């Protein structure tokens, strides 16, 4: 024992578990992007009660909070990846974008379009706007619900930075972006059950608004722009329309009867054709 070892205890060298044991294949048919978001956030928002949070404190709530942001980011990777898969306008516009070499090496000939976003963080409103613009050739409507909820989501992302990177302590840049009152002592993010629920509502409203706006844009392109391209195949029009519908459709919302005034199945297709005189 010397002064060199007098500052703290040491457990010595340890190893991480076999990394193959820490991952598992995703089997079975995946739900739509929005239903995947609902499923991944439901545990945090509906199955963790106030008593649990009061007992285990801010640190556990912080992990759940970060999970909400992660699920929101994953939604955008999924839905923008779908747009790249099906939309020739998105494909042409984004053809000059860079893809990480690691994505190509790992995929071994089965590169997924969501791989385009492995280098891209969706943890700010600006990053989402840029990704939507750069990869789908679409600009988020200035006065729409999608744009409004991006501004609210941005606040959560500034708080997320403190939780993830600095033990809940708010950095100066984040404090300024949030417009916080100046403080002579460090500020720490404080999250409880109510705050977690509020954050979940913001993320949910954002995903729902994005889902609605991007769904509408792809339907409009199907009915108008795609038909003018040399690649258009009239024999595929019904299949394409149904594929778009399925990618954006929430079966959960349908089962809960919370999609008000929505046409279904054959009637949906008829309504789209009628609006665009097809």
C-alpha cells in the first residue's frame, strides 16, 4: 500500500461479457414504423408507475427518458428508410448522399435503406428537418403540426444531452438554447413521473404528426409525380398505393378506434382516386 493507491479502491481489470450474448436477431414481420414506436414506448409510459419512480429516483427516470428519444429517432430511421425504398423522387434527390463504409461491409450485399442514417443522429429538430429534406426532397410545412412538435422535441433533446453526457448536469450551450434563467451554481435535470409522461406526449405527438404529413406527401407523389417518370409502371399502381398505406398505417390506433373519419381498404383507394381524378 502506497500513497499512489490511497485515493480509491480498485476492482482490477474486468472484461465485458461476450458481445454476441448481448444482441439477438429480430425475427418475424415488423410492424409499421409508428406501431413499432408505440410498442417500444408503451412500457416506459404505461407500465412504470409513480411509486417505482419515486422509489428509484431521477437516474432511472433519466434512462426511461433517453429511451423515449431513442424510439423517436428509430421511427425516423424506419420511415425515411421506407421512403428511400419506394419513392423514385427520394431516390434521385438523395443519390449523392454518403453512406458509411461500415454499413456496406456489414450488410454483405443486403444493404438496407435505413443504413443510410447510421451516421445521422435524429436528436434535434434541425437534424430531422435536414434528413427529411436531403433524403426525401421534402420540406416540413412551416406552420404544420409536424413543425410545431419539432420545436417541442428540440427542448427534450437539449435535456437528453445533459442526461446522457454529463450526469444530468445542464451544459451552458444547452441552458442557453433552453432559455433557462442564469444560475451561479450548476443546474441538474430533474425528472419525475409527470415529466416523463409529458415527454412521452411530445414524442408521440411528433411521430403522429410526421407520420401523417409524410404519408400525405407520398400519396400525392403516387398520384401525380411518379406517373410522369419513365420508371412508372401502371400495372404496379395498386400495389404501390397499398404498400404506402401499410407502411404508415397504425393497426393499434385502428383497433382502438382513434383514427377519426378515416376511409378503409377499397374505400380508401377510391377516395384517393376521386381526389386526383384517376
